[in-house]
């Protein structure tokens, strides 16, 4: 899956270290103090007269669901539910609408997503149109004030160059993130600020793209982007009001999309602390599985400055994130064969095999869960090689459910290995939205073999769905399900490149609910409408198992319920 937020740089981590060093002992202790639990006093809810899809094989359908606080009390017949309901129960007539478990997004970057919508949106624009927008933005900015933008791509802007941005904004640093999040287009002002010139060598794991004369073109790939994205987020997290507003923005989008749980690349300890504060203030409307990022200064700070209650269903520390490679669109995903349009380029690994072995072996020995970004087939194979070595020494490695994030190209012989090693395929169907570009980058043969999600599922590999927000243009689970079952572009005109890899609507729903619960080792608490599980659900306008597949993306979320509380929608609107 395309990745929005790149690997956090050591320089940005050093800034945080300096900040932490300046915190007084008293303030530091306050930072670590546990927060009080929120106390919700919601009346019980009784859902009835609808199409209830439980995603529980033992009881796939029901007439009614009785919810009491954070727990589903009863699933079954309406008369039985009514007899069990206390006097203050709120009865919600679904009027034939569909009730499903709340969606669980397996891979998001909430802090980045919250900032995403306040910056220039460059999707589907030509290079000239992008320069025009940058120019208009610069006209309203002070000299030296940075200009940020997102989602330009080579499909519509084939030859980005710093000269275009220099003319548009000569007096402002410009930093435009490419669609994948693994490259940026910058102007000369920004290059000077980053001290990048003709003689600057490529950093490890990155590339400064150069023209025929050896001059930087303004395209920076992966680690060559330096600390600029991190510095932007640093300014946000150090402004408490802005930080809270940023997270509140994305929480609002989550609940409107029926998302009740997210597995978040949190990384920044201050954001983890904010989640806990919002939970205490009864403002958290989504359950958070919080991740740290390995191999960076942030990792140590995350462990030092955050504490989580064990088995807290609202907020828990789940996994450590690493990157094995880059992305297709920047030609940095690590492939076994060269890119179709760059015949000498197979992409790059982030670590040597020995380094990856050490990372996975150490995690297995300490029984830590890992989520490893691996998009190319060579990267996936490398992760599996290291997992095999770890499992040979630590047999319990299989039970840790190491996650491979994205799995966009997988050698067919590695699919049985994923099953045998207990790897979880955490994929994002939104990657299927540009089949024409996949054919350009990979060639027709490999494009047809890419995103082998159904093959993984059929082989018995646990498959989980999510969005990688804001790496992709969209994040709504119903749109993700549409992509998984049609493998066409959003308009429905292009694709499928390989119809045999299409999911059934039920399989896709399962991957977005029970599959994602399994990925975070929470399948006993959520993922299905089952008595005793958490009362997280969504009401949909239509039955996604019955409508034509092309219409699934048009189905609306009418209500979202988290912990037995209606956080979006009203019963009167059903």
C-alpha cells in the first residue's frame, strides 16, 4: 500500500529528545500519571426490524440486538430481546436498514490524516495546474512561509521540476508530497533550506533525482525528503489546541464512515498522550490500537513517555512498525524484476538482509509484535526469510501474528510460506483504484498478478482490510469494499485486471471487521455482533450483500455506535 508518512528521521527525533530533556521532573511525572476512565451512562439500546448481519458464523442473522453499555448483551429473536430489555431501553427501529459490526481500519496515520485536508489538494492535476495553485497560495502568504500540498502524481504530472515551482513561489519554500507519500516535489528555496545541491550525495534509503547535468530536479524520494514532514507535525503536536483540533477532525471523519476502531501509526508520544486525555474527557469516539515506529529516536521516546492500561479496549499499545521498502509509484518498492518503465531499477530495500534478520529476531525473542511495510515481492520474500530464521530459534514466533503491511506484489511460492509462518496480510483495497497506472509501472503480466488478496485468503492466510489514510485519496470502508469486490477504478470504467482476485461482499465485510480484529489480536472482543463482545456497530442504508457490487460505494452510513453510544446519526433519521 502506498505510504503517506515516511520513516521518521533521526533529526526530528533529536528535536523531541531536546524537548524532553528540557521538561522539569515534576512536569515529566505529570505526563506519566494515569488518567481517569471516562464514565458513560448511556441507556441500553435495542435494535430491531432490520437486516442484521452479525459476521458471526455461529449466528449469521438475527432479529434483534440488545446493547447494554459497552457490551452486546443479547443477539437473537425480537421477543426475547424485548423481554430482557430494562425499562429505560431506547428502542431503535431499523426500518429495514442494515446493521453490521463497526468497521476496523487496519492501517491509518491519524495525525497526518487530520492535517491532510487543510493543505493544497493536487489530485489529478497537471504540472501546470499545480504550479498555478501554488502561485495563488503564495500570493496570500508571507515571504518565507512554507507551502505544503498533497497527492500530485506522475499519471497527470509527468515531468515535475523545481523550475515550475520556482516561478510560482520564488520567495516561499514549497514541499508537495507525492501520491504515495514516498516522494516530494520541492522548489529551489526548499532545496536551499535542506542544504541540498549538486554535490549532495544520496542518503541511505533515499534518492535525490537529478537531471542530465547532475542538478537536482526537485524530486526527493524516501529518506531524501529529510525531516521536513516531521517538522511540520512537530509544530502541530507542540501546539496543544491545534493538536487536539487535528485529531478531532479525523475522529469526526471516522465516525461518519462507520469506523469504530483504527490501528494507528501513532509514533509520536504526545499524540498517544492526547488520545488518553480525550478518552478521559469522553471525546474519543473510536478505539485506537497505537503503534510506535522502530529504528528511530521516536521509538525510545514512545516507550519512555507513554503508558497504556493493559487490555484497555479503548486504547492499547499493539505493535512496532518497520519499513522493508518503498512504493510502486516512486519506483522504490523492492521488486524481483525491474520496473516496466525503468528497466534498470528494481527499487530499494530499507535494510540489508542481516539488519532485517536482527530486527525480527530481537522482536521474536522479546515477544513483541511487528508490522512490517513490504510492498514489492522481493521485500515480502525478505521479511518471510527473516521470519523463518526467527521461528527456527523461537517457536512461538508464529503465535505473535507478525503483520506484513500492504503485500501488493507477492511471489506465488511465498503465499504458502505466509500461511505456515502465521503472517497476517494487512492490505488496503484502495490500492486497486488505478489499474492503468499499475500496468504502466509493472507491465501487464505483473499488474495482473498484483494485489493477490483473494489468493492469500483462499490459501488460509489471515487477511485484514484498511485504508492507509491519508496515503490514498479516500478512506471510507464501503468504498474499500467496492474496490475489493470489483477491482475497478472509482468510476467503474477501468479493470478488473484479474477478476479471479475479486472478493465476495461477505468476504470483504469480514476482512474489514473480524479480519482486522484478528490482526490486532482482539477477535474475542470485537469484529462481530456477538453477545459478550463490544457494542460497536454501524447502520447502513442498504444491504451490501445484496445490492449490485458496483453500487456498494454508494451505500451510506446512517448511524455509528461505539461502546453502546450513538456517536453519529440519529434514530429519527433512519
